[in-house]
C-alpha cells in the first residue's frame, strides 16, 4: 500500500486548473518535499491529499482510501499543519489540545498532552491562552495538535511561513524528530526541504515538472524555476 | 458525541469573549426600548408579539451565522474539516451552540420586553414555550443556510436574503401562536406548534444532509 497515490488528478476552479493532470506516488515512511513558486498549486495539492477538496477528475488515494470521502479512520491517520495554526485564541494550549484530542478519540489524553507540550517546550505555558503566544509558539502548538493522535501521515503546508529565522530553525528541529512517519512538506525554503525530506517534486502551474532526490533538488530547482536558492 | 464537543468549545470561547452575546443582548434591549417609545400604547398589546419576534429575527441574523463565519475567518474550519468529525456533527454542534445563545438572549430580553411594553400575558408558560420553539426553528434554519453560504465572499449579506423567504412559515406560525398565548385562547395553538415543529425537523434533516456538500470544496 502506498501512503499517497494520485492518478491523473485535475482540480479546476471554474476554467482554471489549479492542479493539472498530476500523478504521484509516495511510499510509506517517505518524506517528500513539494516545491514551487507562489500559485504553483502546492496548497491545492495538499488540500486534495488531506481530503478537504474533491478532485475535478482523477483519483486521490491516501493509505488505501479515497481522500475526499469522509472516513473517520483515515482522518485519524493524518496530521495536518498549515501556515495558519488552526487554534482557538481564547482557549489555552491545553484546552486546544483537549478539544482536538477528543475529536480524534485520543486515549490517555492528559498524559499525551503533557508529553507533547514538553516536547514542544510549551508545558510551562499550558494554561495560557493562545492569544498570548508568539507566532512561533502557535506554530509549535499547531504541530503538537497534528501529532497528538500519532498519525501515520503528516502533511505540512508551509509550516514556517511568517516565522522569523530563529522560529524557523526551532520548528525544523522539532520536525526532524518526528521519526519514521510519512511526511509531505510544501515549502519555498529549499534548506528546510533538504533538512526534512528525502525526495522532492517541483510544481509549476499545477503540473509536476521535476521529480528528484533531495541531493539534486537545489540544482534542479534553480534550473526549473530560474532563481537561486535562498 | 463530537457535536457536543464542538458546542462546548464554542460556548467556552463565546463566554470568554462575550463578543456575539453582548451584541445580541444589547441590540435586543435597544430595539425593545425604541419600539416601546415609538408604538402608541393603545395598539402596543396587539402588535407586541410581532415586534418581539421581529427583534429575535434581527438579532438572530446578527448572531447565529457568526458561529460559522468565525471559524472561516480564523481558518479553524480547516482543522474541523480535516478532523474525524462527520460534517453533520459540525453543523449539529453549531446548532446546539446557537440554541444556547438564543436561550440566554431570550432569558434577558423577554422580561425586559414585557416590562417596557407593560403587556399582560394570559398564558405566560405557553407564550415562552411558543417563543422558544419558534426560535429553535429559526436557529436551525439559519444555521443550516449559513453552512451553504460560508464559501461565498458576500456570506454576511447573502444570508438574510435567503433566510427570510425560507423562514416565512415560522414567522407567521410563531406570531399566531404568541397572540393566542397572550390572549389566553389556546384552543388553536396546536396547529401553530405542529407547523413550527415540522419545519424544525425538515430544516434539521436538510441541514444534516447538505452538510457534507457545504464542507467539501
């Protein structure tokens, strides 16, 4: 079974094809970077894989199940982090995780929350409302939210967007510790992709124009996108 | 039950900020005062049920859609959409939350309205019951239609335009029922209650059936 399998997938908004006839396979345990400039279709692609969007045509299978059809067992196997932390500002860090933990039917919830908050260095602020957190702390808490239910597939959609250099470095360090899980990462930052992933696809205008190992990504990206890596 | 978790979360957030609740209660009180000084005393008793219901409709239009719009604005809706929660549970959770808002608003506004209009109600229990039942039907209809317009950029303007024609049966039946309860002749009230209840059930079923469409792009 593949972690992710896309067969000739197209997603159109009106006449505009945000994703244009993409086929892609991701093995279990693989860490794939999805790279591309703004408007390339990266977010649409992860929305298709995370089941938020239905393809206009083609098939999206995640861990053997159709992604967009509501399947609670499949949802429990996916952890999703976007550039927006998806947290409730008026709730504390603990309350946010308790809320999501109950939605995901997490067992031994209190114990797991304490453990993951310690890992993310947020335990001391567990009772503070999220609105008092910095952007970096919110993103760390968002990753805690996505990992709380111990997913098999982790989808990160530009998780370091809007963070300062220190925040990015800290977040990447946390992400490097996620172990043997399948990871999909969309990013503009080649260094982030090189640190976290072992393969990359480059997306332009909704199409995969390049697929390569992570060691080749810098050269290929510069060639395809026509800019130097940051 | 996941719907209860969602409702509990929304109630906690709302009671901490009181953003929507304060607005709803304040708007209701201001409108009650305005109506009470503008309406001649000799006809106040006759039109009080309609005015009361009008206040709850306006206040509901302000408040009930916020349950969804806030999730869209904060982008927390994506967190719910990717969670193992049936879309119907999300909608049902929002309906439960809106019913709580409505009950709190009703508990504050109803005594004030009765006081400022100086009206006597022959069957106060039935009056409150009809009002609550009508409000529940209104909450279900508004919440259900709010899910269908959340994708629209003009959702806050679009919602009243589509809600008012849909809720016409509840408006007329609730006002009719409130008038009967106020005058004490409740022999025909069963018909109003039957229409309101049937409407609520149909609106709820439609809301739950269309929820998956509403949350899938």
